[in-house]
C-alpha cells in the first residue's frame, strides 16, 4: 500500500491546526498511522538535530502554510538552511503539501510541495494520499464519507472577518482556549453551552486572538458568528442578524429574532461557536447566550465572568520572541535586533507594537534607533499635540509622534482622522461618509470623498500609519474595490478625541451630525429602514447628537428612539432619551417640540419597563405645562394625554384614565375632524380598554367592534392595528362570557398574527394567550395548557419573570393548573405572582389584590378553608376600597369569600354575602353574565344548606333555564348546576 513505513509524522505550525486534523483523519482512514507535531521553531535553535530526531523511525509530512513565507527573512533563513542541508540525505523521508494560496520562497519550493489549496475536497484527498505513498488505482475510488469539514470550506454560516495574515504567536493561549471549550462538552449541563472568557486590559490583543481562533479551529464548527458587544444594542442587533442567516424569525422586535436564533441553535444538532467581542458587563450579553451544545467565546476586560460560569483565560503581553516575530512580519525592513529594541521600549504590548511597526513601515526613511529613543525618552507635550493624560506615557508618546508626523506629511488625512474620532470606533460609517452631500462636509473632505481613488488612499494611509482595521467591498457600480468598513481601537480613538482643540471638536461634531442627519430615512416605522437606524444609533453619543440644539439633529435622535420602541428595545430607548433630555432641557424650554416628544418617549419607555410611578410624575408634569401654553395645545397635548392615560391604567387609576381618554378623544374629533382618523382611533381604542378595566364590558365591546370595522376599511385585515382591534374584541367577548364567539374570532386572529407579525412578536404572544384562555373556558384544558405554557416560557425568557406581561400570563396559568388538579404547581405560581405584584405595584393595587384572591381560591381547593376565608375577607374589602363594591372584580372577590365561608361552615354568612353580590352583579354585568350565574348557583347551595329549600330550588331552576344561553357548554361554571360544586371566580390581569 505504501512505499516504506506506514507511519508518518505531520509537522505543522499552530495556525494550520485545522489542516493538520483533516490530514490526520484522512490518513488514519486510509490505514496510515499518523502523529501530529506542532512545530514551533521560535522555541528552539535552528539545528539539523531538531529535525533528524523526528526522522529516526518515521517519515515527515510538512504542511507548508503562510509561516513558510518568511523563509527568506531573519532567523527563518537558518531554518531554510537546515532544510536545505537535510533534504538530499532524507529526500525519501520528507514529503510536503502546501496549504497556502501564496507563492512560497525558494527554500520551501525545493521541497516540491503538492498544493491542497484551491481544489475540491475529493481532489485534495487523492493528492494527499498519493504524497503519503498510498497507491490508488482507477478501481479503488475515494471514500466520500464526511468527517471533519475540509479546511478550505468555510463554515456554512459565518460572519467573521477575513484572517489577519500578520497574526503571530499566542499558540499556548489558543490551545488553552480550545482545550477549555472542547473539554467542557462533557462537564456542562446538556442544555448549556461551553463558556470561556478571554480577559485582559485594552490593547493586549483580545479581539485578534479571538478572530484567529475562529479561523484556526474553523473546521470544528458548522456555524461561527461574531457579535460586537461594546454596547447592549450592538450585541442584540448582531445576534438578531443570526436569525436571518439561519432563515428563522421575521418579526418586528429584536427579542423575537434573538429567541428564534437561540431556539434554532438549541435544536440544530450541529457544532457552533458564538464570539461576543468586547462584552464588558456580563448582564448585557448573558441573556443572548444560546442554550444547547455549542461554544461561546467572550473577549472582555472584566475578570468577574467566572461568577457567571465562564472559564477565564488571562491574555498576557507578548513574549519577547512573539513580539520580534510580529514586528518583523509587520515591518519587513526591521531586523530582529531592531524589533527587539522596539518591543522593549513599548513593553511588548501588542497594540503599540502594531502601531509603531506600522508607522515605521509607512515611513521608510525614519531612523529606527532615533525613533525608539524618542519613545523611551520623549515627552508627549513636546510632540505637537496636547496629550490626554488618560493613558500611560508610552502610549501618549507613540500616538503623539504618529499624529504629529501625520499632520506634517498628510494634513488632509489628519483632518479626516479628527472627523472619524466623532463616530463610533467599532464601526466607522465609511459608506455614509462616502455618500455624504458635499455641502455637509468641509471643502477639503468634500474634495477627498468626491474622488474614489483619493478617498481610498487616505483610508489606506490611516490604516498603514495607525494600524486601523479595514475591509474592502465592491463599489456601487461593481467596477472597483473600495473601503467598506473601518475599525479604530478604543484607546486610540479616545486619545485622538482628547488631543483636539475646542474649535476642532466643535467642527468635527457638527460635521458628524450633518452626515448622520443626511442618512436619516425619516421613517422609523418602516421595516425597510431598520437596518439603517441600527447603523446610525451607535454614532449618536460620540458625534454629540445627544447634546445638539439643532432641530434636525434632534429629529434624528427622536427617530432613532422611535425605532427602538418599534423593535421593543425599551431599556436602550430609555437610556438614550434620558441622556438627550439632560442636555436639551438646559438649552430649550420645557414646551419645545423636541423636548416634549423626547419626554413623551421617555415616559413611554418607563411605562413599558414597568416604572409606572416615575412615568406618572413625568406625564402629569408635561401635561400641566402644556395646558399653560395655548400654542402647544395640539398634537403634543393629545400625545401627552394619551401617554399619561396609559400610565394611569397601569397604576390602577381606571376612572381617572377613562376621564382623560374621553377628553382626549373629544378633543381629537374636534381638532382632526373625524372619529376614524388613525390618531383618533388609537385614542378611542385606549378609551375602550379603560372601559374594560372599569368593568364596563358591554360598552367596551361596542367600541372595540366599531374601531375594528373602521380599521378594516382604512388599513385592511392584515394590518397590525386591525389585528389588535380584533384581539381586543375577542378578549372582551370572553370577559362577557360569550366563550364560543370569542374562541372562533380569536382562533382566526391568532393565526393571522403569526402570519403577519411572526410567532415571537409581543402582540402575537398576547393573541396566543387569549386563544388559550378561550380554549380553557371552552373546556379544552390540555390544548390551553400546552399553548399557555409555551407562551409563558417565551415571554419570561424575553422579558424576565417580573415583567408585566410575564406576570399577567403567570396569574392565568396558575389558575389553569388549578383547574387541571396540579395544585402544588398552581399554588407556587399563584403565590409567587401575588408577592411580586405586591412588591412592584404595592399591596393596594388591584392586580396585587386580585392575584392574592386567586391564592385564596387555591387554598379552598386544597381544603384550607379557614385560610381561604381569611384571604377572601381581606381581598373583598381591599378591592371594594380601591375600585368600589360594584366593580366586577369586587363582586368576584365577594363570590370567592362566600364560597370560602360556606366551606368553612358558615352558610348563613355565605348567603348574606352572596345575595348582596348577586344584586350588584345583575346591575353591573347583567342577568345573563357568567359572574351573575355563578353567584346565583352559590347562593342556591347556601340557601339549601340553611333550610330555605323552596327558594334554593327556584333559583336553581332559573339557572338551569339560562345555562345553555349563558354558559355555552358543560365546562367551568356550568358544572355546579348539576354537580353541586362550589363556584369560583378567578382574577385575570388585563393587558394595558
């Protein structure tokens, strides 16, 4: 089969480990015993003995990669000489394959390597086995069973930038990262990803090590995804983009896309790697980490990641040999002695090595010894720029030297750098600058941008002299390559900003803001523009847009905030509006249009985050201010009334909210001239919801139906607002006890939601939850439980267990579990929900009272009648005190107290409470309502228990006659008519 030994030693540089593993697998499959040896020539002297030891009993296969491109430089010449010395003697023992697309030096070409690069997998396998001495005849064929992926085939799903050919060293760190990630597969929970954090200070090279890892071990993975994590929004946007790459999820909210991507990864059954680059605060990205068997690599300055389950690997500075190797690759004119001196003066810090070597390479006439001496002995104050004082002196000297020289040799490039410092360092918007209007740029930059070759040359000059990272893309006309992206290291970015004069800062900020304003699509509600807004938001703060008094700049900021609201990113929207208002209120009056809109959005974000008290304070303040300014009493006033009304509903102040919405609706009709214009319909919808919360279900149903019909005419059946109106209509039908009508409408509505908004959208989940509630009332408990459980898991995962949406669903799910006899689980959830409501909203909030009343129902179900009675007494009195005794929720609490009293042995007390509550129910919700029927059934039982048989039988007969019309089936409150089961009422929190 082979000529000579059937054993072979594969020598490879660390960067070619994926090739080495593939070679090993193919050789072992073919029956060739293979030993992999990582060859690190920097750690040993270049002698023949270093290789002849390997040739004692085995053949050697050399993997020739980019490392061998250096055989004509520095100490690598000595290794080239060693190979030249050994080759004549051991020619039959040494074989070579090339895995680089680049031309090899003469010393490497003498090995007569066979190229495996640039050919199909099957052809590469044939070439490899032939080199190894395996004779393949035409009948042998090639085994096409796939094991490791062919290294020339990138992962099917990947967004990682191209490999850094100048990367050097770090083999031990890379091996440790791989060992920890691969080794944790058997030690972590089945649904938990292996988590490793690469930790170190700024400038140590964490990002480059992580990028090298993704390429070196690419063969281990079927998916590699890079997530920029400098800010929470950036991390969420990048992770959500994975959903598109996986062809899952298509909703409005980022959270839905994130969840879709996480669920796809969890069920993928393939090998994946997610890199979170620059994740300084664990809480910002922990919720993004997917479940499932995969690997997560984090780069961070924060050493506390171990508390969150990560193995932490500290990244040190370069070892001196690594520094010398790197510098010689970065600046080929430097000798190893020069590189050693440079490494010594910058203390082996990778960032400074990169920037100093780049500067020396770009300035070939500079005396290297003098340059090193200037860094060692120089004072940044003497180098033409004002240092920031925020970085060590060596940093400041190196960077001051660079900026000073750049200003002298290429002042137009230096001016460009000043402007770039006023955009985000992580994603400089090269495309926006290239397409900016000439009037938005200073004359010298306008001329630079106008000529593509000059523009690209300037960016290349910056990259060459400051070690900025840039990537190319095809130009707009598909005719030339142009710079597509540019990244500045955060430390250098901060230093450049600190050196600018006040006038330069002002000019750079103004220009940056003008460029961003020109790029604003001015329609944040349109999904086709969302990618643009996601690109603009990282630049708002560094550009100074949040501090600007310019009307157009402020409109840009407000459009970005509206985009965040549309995407469900309330915490980030809150943060941006908070920062903007701190500046805008000091330069503009409280009734300035932009201040009003920002304040409205700020309160809106607070409300969505569950911070109702603060939202109410802000809402009342702005409303009072607007009412004092006649010229501001237009759309701004309606917006303020609408926002405050939503906050009041969330706080349980339903009557005040209803009055406010009535006033706003009347004002909108008067000023806008029609009750069916979109803004008026929105106010009418909120007015109807306030009616629901007040217990006026019949009136609310009429209003919701009218709004639904108007939206059908205006917007069509598949518009999100039309779907919301249909959801409200079905919801109100259910509250009225018209379960079959509600179920039919909601089944169709939930299906349309999934088609139009996708399954993960908040509104879709609410529609699915209402469908589960309808199914429960119809008696289909297994379906209701399955659906409600899924919805609850999604919402709690997205929002957290304490979010209003999560609590609403948990309260309903607990009572469904009670219906199914799962009492321990039901009690745990009901009790937890009641306690959380009490903490978040206060014990006197209707939701806290109602959730506690649900606990009382479960206590009665498990036979703790005294505790149930005590709970019922407390909740009936509390709900009546807050909402009045005639509110349906107060009447429901009375029903439950009556049932608890009866079970506790007090039928007289139960009958007294039940009779009073029945009269209130008939007046509040009508004779045919389910609540009224339940009270009648309970009262009939209590009358029978107290000896009033005739009255009890008459009441039971009346209920039996009404049952088919009122109850619509055999389930729920219908059971007590024939079985004598005590009725109950369970509290359902309403969506606001």
